[in-house]
C-alpha cells in the first residue's frame, strides 16, 4: 500500500513538473507569424518583421534556401544577440542581406560586373567581397571581408527594404548543428527570439539543407567557392563563361 501511495505521489509530482515545463516553454515562446495566409499577405508580414527589427529585435525567417535568423546589421546590440543565441564564435562571420543588387556597393567593394551580379542575384548565393567603411565595424570585426546575399524571397527583400539597411543573416540553428527547413526544427532557439515568421516546410519547395553557395570574389578576376551549397555547378559554369578564373586560395 505504501509503495502504491509513493508511486502515485511520484507520478503526480512528475505530471506537475511536466506541466510546469510546458507552461514555461509557452511563456517563453515568441510570437509565431505566418508569412502568408488567407488573412495575412507577404507585405503585411514584412511590415511586422521590419517593425520588430527596427526596434532592435532578432527574428527567425524563411529564406530561399533554409530558415535563418536576422537582425539589423547596423545595430550592434542586435548583432551581439544574434551571435549569442547562435553560440557562435565572434571570429566566425555572418552574411548581410540587402534588398537589391544596386544596394551592394554601399556595403561591399564589388569586384565583378553588375550584369554578372544580376545573373547571380536574386538567388541562393552568398558573394564575398571586401567590406566598405560604412558597414558596422561591430559586425564581423576580425575580417575585412563580408558575404552578401540578395535572396530570391519577396518576404526577405521587402523586409530589408522597409528596414532601410542590411540585415545580418545566418542559419536558424546553433552553430555546427544541422540547418533547418521547418520552424519546429529550431524550437530550442525560440525563447531567444522576438518573433518566428513561419514560411511552412521549405523542403516542399525543393529546398535542401546545404544553404547558399558561398563564393569569394575578393581578388579581382578570380573566384573561389568557399561552400558548395545548393547551386555550385550552375555558379561555376556561369563564372567560367564570364572568364573568371577559379582558384583554390585567395
């Protein structure tokens, strides 16, 4: 009888602990906002995302490859939060995202022709150039390079345009862990985010976990693929046709 009573009490205690954890998780959960729904258009979601970012927030967003985490690149405190929630080494840089190819030269010293840039962007590519002095020195302080993205995503591009400046953008996962295709896959990050913008399961659109193809253009006339990503063969062919030389070291 005593064992039975003790067992019942333990079960009750465990149930109480589980319920408390569930309540704590819910209380720490950020606002989940659909990017597109019958009552919410992409432009509405972009306005809300920009509002949160301009207030210093850090948000999760669907991109044209995987889910990402974004903050204003020119806002040092937001950038620090981004690195903290990713548990990312300060020496490991993050990319910036801009609205259009025409915006890139404000933040990076473009070393390839604009018509070639417009063949790469918008798209699942990160182009690495030397940074300009205008870019926040607190962003990637240990390198003179910066990776730039113009994602093929109306939501991301509208959000960036409304913010009036670049976003610091990195994958929605703890550093070195698997990249994510649904918001549930990075649920451990939710308590540290101000909002999660839900674009659904990105794998349905044929997206893969490789992320963008990262290409270093910092040496004029040359390129180096730093990360194969999802479109390496397409990029390599395009760049070779444009008479750029592929090198192993820059």
